[in-house]
C-alpha cells in the first residue's frame, strides 16, 4: 500500500509541529514549537529547511508570537525582524513575514488580529500546496518520454507544503511514464540529497541513482542527462538564481555538455526587489558542518573551511523557470515583470 505523502509542517488547534529533518531518514521525530524563539532556532539549525517550508513555518511563527505578545505590537515587530535574519538567502522567509505584517489592520483588536494572522498563515500554507501541483504539471509537460534527469539538494515535500518544486516535477514525470532515469546529487556537506531526496523518492517508488557532486561532470560528459532540474532560494528580477551550493556547477556542466537546465520555484521565491544575483546575500555556515559530515567533531587544529551553502547561477545558463503563474523563458527581465504584472 502506498504511504501517505510526506509532510514537514502541521498546524492544528493553534499548535505548530515540525518534522525534524536533521534526524531523517533514520527517525521521524515531530517537534512542537512553543513560540517564535524555537522557530528561529529550528530554521537556523535546519530542523526545517527548504525555501517555501521555512516561509510557511515563519508565518505560523508570526501567529504564535502575536498570541504571546497579545497587544504589544512593537515587540511583535521586533520578533519578526529577528526571525527574518535566521536564514538570509531564501527570500520566502522575508516574503512570508512581510505578508504576515501586512495582514494586521490598523486599529484592529488583539483578538481580531490573531484570527486574521492565523487565516493568513494557513493561506500561505495552502497556496504553496496548490502552487506545487501546478508547477509539477507544467514542468513535467516539458519532459519528452525517455528523458533522463539530474537533480540537486532536496526540493520535495519536506521543503514545501505539497509535492515539491523540482522533485514534484520529477515524481510526476516518472508516474506519467516520461522518465528513463533519475539521478540525484548527495549535496554536500549537509547531504540533503542523500538523506532526504533519496528517502522521499523511495517512498514515492521512483528509482534513482545517487552520486557525489564530483561525479556530475562525468555523468554529463557521458551524455546521460537531458535535463538538470533544481529548485531556487531566490530568483532575482533578471532571472539569476540562488540555490543550493553546487547548482552553478551543474548549470555550467549542462550548458557545456548539451543538457538543459530547468529551475522550478513558486512566485514567492521570485524577488523583483533584487535586481540581479550580485545583490543576493549568500549564507555561509560554520566549518563544523563540513567536519561533522565526516564524523570528525570539532575539526582539526589550524584547519579552516570555506562553506557557502548557496551559489548564484546566471540567468543565461537557465533554459526555463517554471512557476505556478507560468513557464518563463529568456529574456527573464520581461518574463518576470510580466509574472508580477499579471497578478
Ligand atoms: O539549505 P537548504 O536545505 O534550506 O537549501 C534548500 C535548497 O537549496 C532548495 O533547492 C530550495 O530551497 C528550493 S526547495 C523547494
């Protein structure tokens, strides 16, 4: 019997539960978030991760913060400002928090404000679920029968409210009989691919081959891949895409070896206020994340680390950007302003 689709966020009766992604695939532990401080910790420690998922968790965090602050709106705004800082690259975090801020009408009573906030957070959650479905449908339709795809990081149900972005396209395309093969990078150093994508694909009964990122050049050189398909953490107004470190390498390889590059992301990941990729702040994480992936706690004396966890792929290396509002093609500046103009 097919298992239930994976979820990472549950909101019920004013309580927020998150699936601890640090423990997967070994254990499925749900953790209750008592308030916004806990959510800040969960986002910065990667208990919850993936751009849309952290936006949704933060939206519920705004509700919990409001419930605790009752009538102190300036303290509430301070809590929200700090939450925005938890992870700087994924724009969905700021987008969701700003949307929650804009929900509270001037002069509304604390009770009414709380009800409005809960409704707004649930809508951010359900809109993402619907967007996932539309992106999966649209993206899969571009994959000719027999396509061979390569993906990176984890962009599935764990990272979103629904079937995912890039992984949603892949799972759907597999079940529609369009795919000959699926490859996924392990995604160093945190191993989102090996621990999370492999787990999701196994549950969806989609066969997949894992590879270390450094094997990607050989795979593409052997002409074994037609499409590289990834998600995004922020898409600038000119179509430059910030995504998990290693995406740029795959995009360069794809262009060099004649494969195509598809980026799948909801409108909430597109940031018309960021002109191009040079303005995107790239998150760097502690050296220990690299050492602990090899089981060497604390590292070795005198050895530092270069650990940016995102990179920026220039728009010119991207063939398609699939959103729930339409499939964008170059020139992206016009396509992206059309996407927002159409709202
Ligand atoms: O550091 P992470 O695991 O939060 O990074 C996630 C990614 O880079 C994903 O590709 C991106 O958030 C899109 S997820 C639908």
